[in-house]
C-alpha cells in the first residue's frame, strides 16, 4: 500500500479517499440496517406481553416498598419524639430538686 501511495498523484489520492468515503457512507448504513433486520428475526415482539407483566409486578413491588419506608420513617419520628420528651424536664419541675 505504501508503494502505491508513493507513485500516485495528489489528485489520484484524493479521488481514492473520496471514493472510499462515499462507499463507506453508503455501505455502512445498509449493512447496519441488514444487521438489524437479522436481529429482528429473533422476535422482539414476543417479549412485549412478558415485559408488560414484569413491569406491572415491579411497579407494585416498588409501591409496597415505598409504603414500608413511610411506615419506618413514621416510627422513627415517633421514637425520636418519645426520647426527646423523656430527656426534657417536665414543665414546672425546673425549680424543684429531688
């Protein structure tokens, strides 16, 4: 290839590179479309009902987790409130000593 490039004119080199660019620009999308068509024969449409059912189950599971997290946060707030009341002195007991 190097010997070929040494014996060619600049215009020939530009023509070769331009031709390769055009062929690549035309062939690449065609080959990509052909590959997608071959992959499409694997039948991606058959997976749609299973995918819908799976997404529905995931949605229900996520909602259940959200409810449980809310319950845990409520319990934590309640516990924090009880501990704060326990350590705070009772009203009116500030001046008294045991």
